[in-house]
C-alpha cells in the first residue's frame, strides 16, 4: 500500500469515527440505548467497511476494466468515462461494496464514493427505496452530490458458493 493509499485509509477512518461520535441519535449508528455488545458489533462493522473501502480504492482501476469488459462482451458498452468507487449503504445498517459510475470525465473524476440512502414508503411493508448518490466526500455526514454522474454497475463479492457458472 502506497503512502497516499495509507493516508486515504486513515482519512476515511477519521471521518467515519468523527461523524459517528458527533451524533447521539440518528447518525450511522444509534447510540440511544448504549451497550457494550452494540458498540462491539458497530465497531466490527465499521472496520469491515473501512477495509472494503481501502481495497476498492486500491483495486478500483482493475475492477473498472473488468466491468467495462463485461458490458462490452454483452454489446452494451459504456460510451462515457467510467470509474469504480466504494459504495456505502446507510439505512437500517451499514454496508460497503463497489459500484461503477459513468458520466463526463470531469464529473467522474470528482466522485470519491457513492452513498446508497435507504428508506421505505409504507413502513417497509411493500415499498423500499434506495437512492444512489455520487459524492465528492468520503465523509457520510457531509455528502456532496455530483450531478451528471450515474451508477451503471454494482460489484459484489459472494460469501457463499453458487451453482451458477
């Protein structure tokens, strides 16, 4: 890992911890009913998320090439600039992964992370909403939306075996 990548990883950790600690209720984690088990689970989830973000930052260009090849092979190539960035889902919990964005190069270059903001229309009975927001900020407490950029591919890692080939 280069010095720049280490710096970015430390910066992500700092911003995430800062945003969590600045809120008592309603932040990434709910500290309303504080207990040791919850804090340990939240810290474990946060560390996993930070690790995933660091890996995506490191391997983003290779993942971007693979996503572009997959779309080209299916005859639906991207025609604008693309980039793979971390995606952080904030809602009932906290999940991290990767997605490919596309748009004008100057806009794509600004995006550091995509935030998936979750909500429901009817208390979660039938309708679930997930808004995908490209952002210049890696701080979930200060999302800075980049307009003109869209998410075109989701990159997931399966933790279980599948029979699909």
